[in-house]
C-alpha cells in the first residue's frame, strides 16, 4: 500500500502543535493578512525615476492598446506569394504592416 498523500502535511501540523515549528514574519506573509484596501498594488516600493531599465524583449503589438488583432481569409497561394515577396525585400516588412498601409490608403480614397 502506498504512503498517505497527506503525510507531509500531518508532519508539519505535528511540528506546529509541539511549538518546534515557527512561522517567520516576512513581507509575503503580511501581504496575505492585509485586505486589498490596505495593500498598495500600484507601487512595489521603488521609485520610477530611479528604476533600472527593464530587461528582455520589448512589448509587441499584442500588448499595445493601439493595435487590435483581426482575422481575415486570404487565399493560401496569395498569402504565400506575399510572404515570399516580404522576405525578399531589403526592409523585411511584416504582413500586418503591409495590411495596415493598404487599409490606410484605402481609407484615404
């Protein structure tokens, strides 16, 4: 027969009961005790003016509120030919940028 799944929890409970186990006071523990009204979720304690620049990739179109993802049906052969032409260009454009330019020109008509 296999060991009880909760054996670890029982051992922790027994340690707590015998006072050999003590929970250390940490900022993370206090956050759970505070109500949402008491917590300041907008600030993590650092000043924005002195904050180091973020590392990693810059935000893309998906996280930019100015962009909206849309779906359009395009013939497979047309999409393939457009993709090849975009890759062959020196200024390696994106499909979404091409669609944006074409839609802007269409709106200006």
